[in-house]
C-alpha cells in the first residue's frame, strides 16, 4: 500500500504525518464531516490504533452514538474471538465510512461512524 503525506501549516509551524492510503481516505472523510482537517487526521490515527488493538484481542474504547449518548465498548475484530458469529457477506464497513467490531459484552456485531470515535484506552 502506498503512503501519502498530509501536511498542515499554522502560523509558520509545519506538521507532517506519513500515512497509508486508507488512513488518508479516513482523514479526508472525517475532515469533510467535521470541517476540520486536524480532527480528521487525529481521529484517523485513533482508528488505526483501535483496529490494531482489536486485531490482537479485545479493545476498550468510547464513541458517541447517533442519539448523542456516549457508548463504552469492549470490542474485537480478531477472527479467533469472533469467528462463531462471522457471516462474511463480503461488504466491508469501510465502504460506508464506519468501523465494525464484535461487541464482547452484547455478543453481536456493531459499528460506529469514524468521526464519532472519542477515546481508545
């Protein structure tokens, strides 16, 4: 996967982040939805961190639900942990600018919009 460079400049100060193609796509989608490139870059980095943790086990994170309430979640995308409930429809939630995860507390699949991610612990 090729890398992209996102550069922001503020008051003669330059910040550069080297990201992969999917991270750049996420950053742009979030930036469009929030009207802030800074938020887009920060949240796309948080999503990368979250996905990495969920691939290796269960991650603890927070996001805002559609009704505005804060959701605390313990989720995974680890195949060994979620295999029994994986149907594999072939359509990635990434196509809908959302992040899917297996909710370990509820025992089912959930998803949230990228820009609603608040914190990854």
